[in-house]
């Protein structure tokens, strides 16, 4: 077990530049095992401040943000992720390599107080190793990814899962934030967490408690949980000592890799030359098409609709009482306008009759001032 742990996470400081600004670290990680490293703010803080200030017992706690990328590339490798919640928190590099190889990671630390920068190099070498045949993935609802990456918390979760599995030969394969798996962003309230998926593996077969998640009864309980029912852990299978480390049984999945599926056969390679298919016979001209229905739909139908609307408008304006009244009102306004224009053009002569009191311009009729013309408009039309 000691050899496996030393092989699981082998750390060596390779070189430190004479200027003290750049350091290179080497890691060796087996394929299919979790790699995690905590970027300590105190380590980078010492690179920002001169030694004279450090020896003067001045303690600095400046906000620091980390920028991580693959050397000569803008992003991290596909299998590696980085998280830092706040500039006053430490950062974490974590992930599970699935292919042997070497990755050189550049970590830039930026002091948000003085805008100083420093760089460190991480050489991560993934070596080939046998994949654990039995793996299980659990969902921890009351956790967040940066809270489970510290080694102490990983040991607590691992200890609970060892009791659940019934063996100490258990390794953490991967940890994933629930948001990276399509989870919803929680409310910014106490008691709401993002959730973490933890995958572990072992060479020993699943315990009866784990196999119970494959039973029809468990599936029936989880289907009821979608409607608000509460799912209880199988009998005697609750091993979490810390409530925040308890798993959600309905999101537990088992992976049996002891009998891998055979790979599909490789495609047969040909000569690269197409077979002779004879002379090319171009298609005949397309058949003639009758465009009269399109003409009817495009021209005739809109024209008929316009004629019907015009006839309807003419009927309303000339044959209905409301239309006749509107035409009469419009004619009256037009005649009054012509009279006003005539007055404006000839100001030297006597005032027109339309300017006299109680005079009807159209009929020329005069009425006495005392007579009243309070006839309702509807009666006047009649």
C-alpha cells in the first residue's frame, strides 16, 4: 500500500531559478487516477515581496489570482481543470489523465494589489497503468469542488467509501463539479451547494450494498423521488460519519470494466481507386411545369381581394348613412375653406355674406338673431 501511494502521487522539485521567480516542479501520475495539487497563495506571496520585507516580519495578505495554461497553448489539457473561488483563496489543479504522456503547465500568479506577476512550471508525466476493473460514481450533494480537493477531505470521503465498499484497496479515480455535468447553479443562500461527483475504483468486486442500487426496488424508489418522495439508503448501507459527505443513492452508478467490450473491427483498406462504373450518363432535362396555378395564387387572388375591399368601401361611403354624413361633412369643410380663401384674396371690398351673423352661405337664407337653430344633428339629416 505504501508503494502504491508513493506511486500514485510522486512529487519532486526539479529546479529553482536563481532569481527566485520561476520554479519547476515534476509530478508522476498513473493513468486513470486522480491528480490534484493545491496552489498555495503563501508560496507565491513570498516571490512578490523582497527578502528584506520578509525578515522584517511584515506579513502580507494580498489578493492573488492564478492563470493556468499548457505551455505554448492558450488553454489547459483536456483532462486537467483549475478552480479558484476567490482571490483570497488557494487554487486547485485537478483531473484524471487517460492517455500516457507529458504536459508542461504554466502557472502565472498575479498580485491584484501591486500587479506583480510570477511564474511556476509544472511537469506532469502520466504513465501507463492498469485500469481498476470495478468503479463506482457517487454524487455528494452538500459539497463543492474546492472543498473536497484538499487531501484531508479526500481522506475522509475515501474512508467512508471504503466502509461502504468493504475494502481498503480503494482509489479515487476522478472528481467532477456538478456544473461541469450540466447541473444547475445553486441559489446564493446558506445550505445550497453545487454538488460533486466522486468516482472511485477497486480491484475487488462490488459489495452487496452497492449492488442494491441495481435492484428493481431501488429503481422504483428513485422514480418516486422525482415526484417528491424521500429515498432512504439500503438497509445497513449508510456509512457516512459526516453529514456533508453523505451520497445521493439515486445518482449512484456502477461500472464493471472487468470484461471490456471488444473493439469494433478495423475498416478494410482498399486501393484508393474507385471501380469503373461505365460512361457518365447525364440526366435528361426536367419536365415542363405549368405555372398557371402559381400565377393565379400570386396575381389573381390578391386582385380579387382588392376589388372586393374596394366595393365594400364604396358601399359604406355612398350607400350607408354614416358614409353620406362623412361626405357631407367633408363637403362643408371644403366650402368653408374656399370662402376663407376668397376673403383673404379680396380684403378691400365689403365682407362676404358668410361673415354676417345668422347667414347660410350655401342657401343665402337669413334668419333673425333671436331665432334658435338648436336642431339635433340626426334630425337635421333626416
